[in-house]
C-alpha cells in the first residue's frame, strides 16, 4: 500500500501528465478524470456517461476500446484504421481493466496508445505479408541470400527461371549454385566496388543463371548488398530472363542475313540471266551452222561424227542456259503451285556435270503424280541447291546421293528426303546447323548461311525441316511442304502471296 504522501505525489504526477486519463464504470459513467479537461469530465462523478461528455453522443462509439475491455477484460487498443471519424478529436485510444477480486470494477481510458506487443506483431505480420506478396508477384526473379549464401527469399519468377521449387530453394539452395562456377564471387566483388552502378549496387549486369537441370540461361542482373548498421548482412538479386529478348534479336539477325542473301541471289540471278542471253545467240549460230554444214556438204564420216558431237554439246549448252534462265528467273516472291519433282530434276541437271559431282552416284525415287506445292519456285530451287551442295561437299565428291519424294500419309503435303553417304553430323553440331554463320568448314570455304537460308525458306512456306544423322552413317534432310490448297493456315498463305 502507498503512504498518504506517495498517494499525493502519484496524484500530482497524474495531474501534470497532460493527457486525458479517465476512469469509467462498466456502464460508461465517468468516475474520475485527470489531465486535459479533467474538471469538465469529472464534474458529476458517477452521473454522466463518458460518450455524452466527450463526444456528445448517446451511446459508446463504434470503435470504443473500453467496449472491448468490458467484454474481454483485456487491455485494448482502438482500431485506428477504421476510425477516421474521430481524427483530430480527443480520442480514447487505449483502455485497460481495473479488476478487484476477480470482478471488473472499472475501466481506465487514456488518449494515448500503449500498443500491445500482439497488436504490433499483428501489424508487422500484415505488412510482412504485403511485402511477401509484392515480391512474390514480381515479374523478375527475386532471390536474396544471407552472408553464408543461404537463400531466404525466392519468388515464383525465380522458380520459373531456375527450375527449383520455392520450397526446395528455401530449404537447401546455396546462391552460388544459381550462377556458373566463380560467378557468385565475381558478382560480390563487383557489388563491393564503386564501378558498377555505385557501391553495393550492380545494375543491368548481363550474366547467366544455371538451372537445376544444368541448362544455362542468359539474364540481366540487378543486385544490391543489404546492410544493417553498415554491416553486410545479405544480398538481393533481381533476375531478368533475357531468353525471349535474345530470341527476337536472333530472329531479326536471321531475317537480315536472309535479306542480304536474297539480294545477293537476286543480283546473281540477274547476272546469270544476262550471261545466258549473251550465250544464246552464239549457241544458236553454232547449232544452225553445224546443221547447215551437215546437210549441205559431203563430209568424210569422221568429220561428220565430230560435227555431230559439236551439235550435241551445243544443244546441251542451250539446255543448260535454259535451265539457268528458269532458275534465275524472278526476284520477287511469287507463290504459286509448283511441281517439286521438276524443281529437283532441274537442280540436279545443273549440278551433276560439275566436277564435284563426277564421282557421286545419284539415285532418285520421285513419286509420280505428286500434287503441286504452293511455293516460290526460285526459293525452292535455292533450298534444294543448298542441301544438295552441302551433301556433295560433305562426301568430298565421292559417295551416294539419294533423293526421294512422297505424299505424306495425311495426304496434305509432300515429303522430300535428301540423303548422303557422307561422314554424318556429330551430335553436338546437329542443333546448330540451321544457325546463321554456323559452319564447320575452313575459312573461305563455308559461310554458314546456306542452311539458315534453307530454314527461312521452309518457314516461309509454312513447312518443316529436320536433319537426322549418325556419325559415319551419312545425313538425311527431311522436308515437308504443303500441297497447294492444303496449307496449314489460310491467313499465312494469303499474307505471303
Ligand atoms: P556452310 O555450308 O557454309 O558451312 P551451311 O549452313 O550450309 O553452311 O551448313 C552448316 C554446317 O552444317 C556445315 O558447315 C556442316 O558442318 C553441316 N552440314 C550441312 N549439311 C551437311 C551434310 N550433308 N553432312 C554433314 N554435315 C553437314
Ligand atoms: Mg552450305
């Protein structure tokens, strides 16, 4: 128990504590008041309701903390968030019970909050949940790790990029596993240096992420060191997946290369056409005059034979010139129904007399009555030319070239198979052959453009191409092209023609 002097001091202390401090009965009547406006409040002690005196109301306020204390017998903090109405007024913020022998005797209400731990925790939890949600729904992968490398923040996008599940990452992932060997160390070094976006920061740093399955993914990394009292405690990284961006870039490069190639082909075509026309006149002369000499003169048998040989060769030159003209005929894409067998034969005709083909046995198995394919004939010629030339180069001019056409079982497209008996394509090379500039040939021999052009042409026609090969057992290119009127997608065809 307090002595009288103590009580006097305590009262004085309360009086000088210039905040509202009232004691009310369980039926909300003011029993005592101290601090601000105490005189007015406690005027008729035990007679007037607190809500009437303070707020001029006829019932306790909606969010009165004392109401809750009355129910629970627990200290209560007013729910301020839901209570904008009383802002600026002398609000009752906090209440606690006065219990005597197990019975609630009175409630103390004050206008300053004494937040309880649980409340604070609750708020903290809510704001934590909000931030977790924020991080979770971020578009970029977010990964944070403590100083030992243990991951403690890992969002859904990070899971998508790395292939680890969130639970897996939070339980056993070390941040070093997410980067290629030595890269985590390099990133930490850069983070600690001033040079890469300021101290403790790394901005738009292009690097790689290593997936759970070992695949490596290009990313842009934004990272920061997290410090507490100037001590490094963690690091956080935002992983921006660059695969889509790079894919579009590659596609663009490929298109540019194809454009370049197409232009080159177009000018080559013009050149060939010019030369062919120039050759046509003298060839006509040779043919005509050989015939005249044969008919008009009495010639010894040997001379006659020689002349006939000249005539035959001139005829062949004319055929070649005709095919060359056909081959190089047009420069703009013109889609129309074309006979694929004829295109193959023409390409073979042009190639088979070249020295490279002298020791190559050519086998053809062309399906009779193959329906026409909706296509640009010049592109189709280039397509076959590139594949057949590659085959001859791979066989180094010696071996067997097989060309087969057939109607696909579905009946809507042609299947063309071009196989060679060359050395085949090693497994690690096969995925790259259609990439622009990819070549295994020595400098000056290969440009690496042939198959990328082929790929572009097949895509252009809505078709498909596949290369299969086993080292030592040759290579087969299989191409599928839709018959005219059977194209996959009308819109695509209309847009392209
Ligand atoms: P290039 O012929 O200029 O090298 P391509 O794009 O035509 O470029 O071909 C790319 C690569 O694909 C070649 O360098 C070669 O390694 C491989 N290749 C293509 N066709 C064959 C084939 N029939 N046999 C073996 N390798 C081939
Ligand atoms: Mg080539």
